[in-house]
């Protein structure tokens, strides 16, 4: 049981408790002891985190615990840029930022003694205020930073690396450290072309491109003092921003470069090398230095035909084709100042592009060339020798200078038969058959101006092609003296007209004339020029005697060729 005294004591204790409770409810909550950090977003990759002495760029919303905002970098449209750990921030923020990654987001709660304390900050922040900051980190760098290079693709072959004063062509994507794209050469569909190491680029890019190979891809990261510094570059690149360039190098040369020649295949035998003034037929594949094709003679199924060393070609090709052998393959690399220069050719060859030509030399000749004759077999007794007017029969194999087959009489099982000097074959063959004897074998190399010329034969002989004939003389019939189509082997009958005029009507008709001449040939008394149609020869002879053209020869019209000896008189 409680006594009255005990009851009074209990009531007093209860009153004290209620009073204590009322007092406790009217006093502000105790401030935080330390900074509280909640990581609301952590990026998958974090190559670098904030440490004391770093310079950071971040966005933030500043709010009181009840959600009331008191400041925001977003409202100002610019990040907050500051060194960490150098007392440029309130102490709580200096403690909250270390360890953050770019693109990380944190909710930072700062007690008043690590913020603006009992004084507050003007009309914005009251005394003893707990502050909440929603922070998004966008950039980190340090005054000790240098250009960082990360190569993620490098060609197996790297014959040359970028050096100071080289001219380069490259594509790039430029981003801020948080991945925000600010520029790209790809969107402009053209490379960025510039000299390296002579101040034409920002310092970080000048350094980052050194040592690259054509085809190499690298990430170049640079602090702002090697980029666009405190002021940035217009609206795209903010001040104090680290820059990241994803670069692929497409081209590289130096203004002092000459052409580079790589001999890929040279024939064992090379009796002749090209020189200025030669006319050449060659195939080529043309690419840029990164392998991008821009032209090919193969795609047109036709060689490129031109004079070399005479300014018909770009200077580098003019030089690169000198001294080659027929059948040789070589790679000619040409800097732009010896090719198409700063302007390029429009859509196929960009300005300032190094060009690579893989060349296969098919043939070449010189306009001063004549037929080349090489005797491969000659009989011990080699006479008579073929001359103009002789009727010759020969076999041949014809090819181009690179060995490409054209034609052969052996395919048809019969010889090719011509009268030398009658224009029945190309001039080079006429020349090559002269002075051959039956059984002799020769190789004739005939330049196009003595063969089928610039036009060639459609589907058989390319234009401007040098031809090779392997020839064997099989048979030969001596021709008649120049200017004669018929000669007498015996003395000429004094009654020639009478003998022709069979019907004795004092005139010779075509049939009488033809019958008489053929009878003389068959009896061995006369000879027609070999290799020609005998009926056409006789028709021509009759026409020469029928001086008035009435289809008959009278005795007054009929006469022998007066300027020849009796042994070789022709009608």
C-alpha cells in the first residue's frame, strides 16, 4: 500500500518526467557528429577516384533536411570547380568528395560544425544548419597530371610512327571525362588534317599523337592545362575540363618525304628496265595509307597505258615507274605533295592523302623501238633467204610480253601464208621474216607501232601492246621482181597476139587471154606472182592491156612492158 507521503512523491516524479519531456520536445535535435555519405549511383568503371589535391568539377543540389533548396549549380548552368583538401570548400565537403569516381552520385549530409556552424551564411543558411548535397562528379584532374595514352588497337606492321613536324590525317571523337560528346570528325565526314608538334594543335594532342602508327587506335586523355584551360572553348568545352579523344590515325607523311618503293616481285631475267619516255601498260590497285581503296585498273578490266617520266602522271608515279622490269610487281607509296596535294581529287582521294599503288608492269616500249629478232635455230645450210615478194609459209605462237597467250597457227593445223612486202601482215612481222631461211626459228618482239597500234584488236590484242611471236619458216616460194605479177621463163613468142586470138577476129577477149596465160604457166613457160589469186592477177593484166576499156584487146593496144629485158617481159 502506498502511504500519502509516498503518493505525493510519486506525483512529483511524474510531473518532473512530463516537464522533462516537454522541454526535450522544444529543443532542436542534436547535430550530426560527422559527415554522412550515401552512394546513390556508382559507375561500373572507375579508373580514377578523387584524392586530396585534385581539382574537381561537379554539379550539386543543396537542400536542408526538410527538402528546402538553398543552392544549385544546375540553376547557374555551370559546374562547381574547385581543389579538394585545400580549404577551398566547407570542411564537410572536403571530407565527402575523396574516393568519388567520375559519374558517381552521392548524397552528402554535413553537420553544422563541418559546414557554416553557428554563424550560418547570410540570409541563405541559418546558424547550426545541417546541409544535404546531392553531388554528381563530372571531372577530376591534378596539376601533376600528364597526357595519358591508352592504345587499344595497333597494327601488326608499323613501318613508321608519328614524329614532330609530320603531317597527319585522323578521325576522332572528343568527349568530356564524363562521356559528354563535344565534337567528332566522323559527323563532318572528313578527317582532321594537321601538322604535329609545331603548335597547330592543343598541347595535349600534340603529345598524344606522337608515336602512333597508321591504323592505330588510342584514347588520349589530357588535363585542361594541356587542353583549353580555364576558359574552355565556347559552349561545347567548359573551362577547366579534362578532354578525352578517341583517335584513329589514317595517314602520315612528312613534307620532306619522297616516294617509297617496295619491290615485291622481280623477274629473274630483266633484259631491259624502263626509262623516261617509255610507253607503259600496267595494272594497279590504288589505296589510301589506311588501306581504303580509291581506284583499280583491274575493276575496269583494262591496263593503264601512258608515257612515263614525261608529266602525264602524278609526279610520284612518274618517278616510281622508272627502272622497272616487265612482269615486276612493286608497291609505290607517294606523299601528297607528289600526288594530288591539299585538294585531292574530290570524292575518291581526300586532300593531303598519302597514296599507295600496288603495280604490276605488263609491258613497255619506246617509240624509237624497232623489231627485236632473236634466232633460236638456224639450219647449217640457210639459203635462199626470204625477201620482199617471196611467198612464205610459217608457223607462229603469239603472246603478249607478259606471256599471255594470243593465238597460234598450230591450233588450226596449218601454216600462215603471206607474200612479203604485200601488206598482208603487220609491219613488224614483215620485218622479222626478212632474211629467214626454211627451217629457221626466231623470236620476234614487235612494238605496238609496228603491230596493232593504240587500238589493238577488240577481244584479242589490247591497245598499245607489245607482241611476241615465236616463228618457224616452213616453206618459201621465190617471188617475182618488184612491180611484176607475171614473167616469162622462156623467150617471148613474136606472134603472141596471134596465138592469143584463137577465133582470129583480130581481138582478144578475156576468156582467150586467161586461157592463154594459164596454159603458159601450166607448161612452165611463165610464172604468176605467188601468193595471190591467179584469176585476179590475170584480170588485172587484161585490164592493163585493154586501154580503152571496151572489154577487148586489139593489136594496137597490145604491147609488152617496154622497160624490161626480154627474159622478164610482162604483159
